C-alpha cells in the first residue's frame, strides 16, 4: 500500500509541475521579462512534447528495473524544478521543460501497470485509482496552494517547494519500492494498435480529453460570463471542482464498476456539465452543482480510460499506456487550441456547445459493442 501511495506522491509532483505556470503566468513573465503568451507555451508546448515523446521514451526504457526508473524520474522532476527556480532566463526554463516533458510521458505510462503489480491482491481499478489520486489532490490542493505561495513569496518559491517534494519522494524509493523488472519490448507500442479494442480506446481518449479541455481550459471566463459567478468566489468554485475530483477518484476505487461504465459516466458527466453551463444564467447558484459534476467526471475520465487500456493490453501494459498518455496529451493541446478558435469566432457561448458535441461523438463505442470487447 505504501508503495502505491509513493506513486501517488510522484503523480502529485509531476501534475503540479506540469500546470504550475498557469496560475503564475504574469509573475513568471515579469520575472523573465518575456510576454505572457510565451510563458503559456511552457504549458501547451509541454503537453505536445509529452505526446510526441511518450511512446518512444517508454519503449526505450521498457527494460529498466521499475524501482530504478521511478527513482530516476523523481530525481529528474525534483532537480528540474529546483533548477527552474534559479533559471536566469526564459531559454533555460524552456530547455528544462523540454527535458521534463520527455520524462513525464514515461512516468504516466508506467504508473498504472506498476500500481497493479505492487498490489496484486487489489482489483486493478482500485490500485489505479490509488496511484492516480495524486492527480486529484494536485488539482484540488497542489495547484491552488503553489499558486498562492508564488503570489506571496514569488514564483520561484513555488518551484522550490515542488522540487523538494520530488526529492523527498526520490529518497523514499529505496525503502518503499521493491525491485521490479521492466517489460520486454517484444513489440513497438505503435504495433499494438493492431488490437482493435486498444485502437478504439486510444481514439476515444484523444476525443474525450479534447472535449474536456476545450471547455476546462477556459473554465474561469466560462463561469464568469455564463454562470454569472463573481470573481471573488472563483477560488471557491475551483476548490469544489478539485474536491469533487478527489471524491470521484475514491469512488472509482470503491465502486464495483467496469472501466467501460466509468468511461460512460465520464462522458455523461461532461455533457451534463456543459448543459448546466449553457443554462447557468437562468438558474441561480447552478455553478456549484456544475463544478461538482464536472470534477467527479474528470476523475472517472482519467481512471476509466487508463483502466480500459490495462484491460485490453494484458502483457503490454506500459507500452499500451504510452499510447494512452500520448493521446491524452494530444487531447490537452487540441482542446486548448480548439477552445481558443471557438472563442475567437463564436464567442464564449460557443465553447460548451462544441465541448458537448465532441463528448457525444465519443458515445459511439457504447453503441458498437464489438469495439469494446
């Protein structure tokens, strides 16, 4: 159990590291004397690099003992965060983010399969939910707290704390993780797409994550303009989203639901969240319900899709997960890009409609049973 919780701590550090610049865009831009949009590339560019590097880097490290690999990855994120805190210019920060992106995809590709191997007596869905709880805690507490710290003591202090947490996790690896051999890379990850079930869950991952991030990237202006949320209540609204995500992650581990059912619940929740947003101006205080449903759905999305990958790629869990990680990060970048295009052409009201439409398209595996067998 402690070993799986160590993976959750690692997931927390990696998730906060990825999204940390979002809450500190103006401070980082001022500190590095660059425009805000260039700092934004530290997040969107990072996602695209993860998508490009996850598959080849996971394949190249497939033979490495998992305890050694997890330790190296935690040392990487801890060191890169500390170096970012002392970076003299934007080019240095960008270089560090490129290096981090190459390790990010590997960590997310091995974490689910490793969790199930560390807890063989626990249902795979529950073990995956435990390991992925770090994501939910990062979104609910890690990002807001690090953002507050950055505003209070400067943006570099937030990276220092995150880097120290990475090294603390690294120090625990020899004591909590047993030596676990890697997978033998019998097949390139891309060749696994010959498996129709895996091919469709990877496609569904890209589409559903795009639908989610098309709206989630612009969650603040959506709440302000559509749900009529006062700006002073915005942190509380986002906290509700994060807490709901933690609860959803716990439910994923406790409820005896199939991975396909979790995915269906995520699709339905994302669609319902957009409907509530669209009607938000007509229903008082609907935003609280919206954040709760959307937060729950985000947890079911992550755990459900990853669990489905493990189900359809037995014996090739890490390689298949690298395809999932690539598709997930393509979805993050595509969603943010699509949301921006919709915003510029159709205005803020068009975003939830597009997000809901994409979510509806992901329902097709449910009405074509042969694709989910």
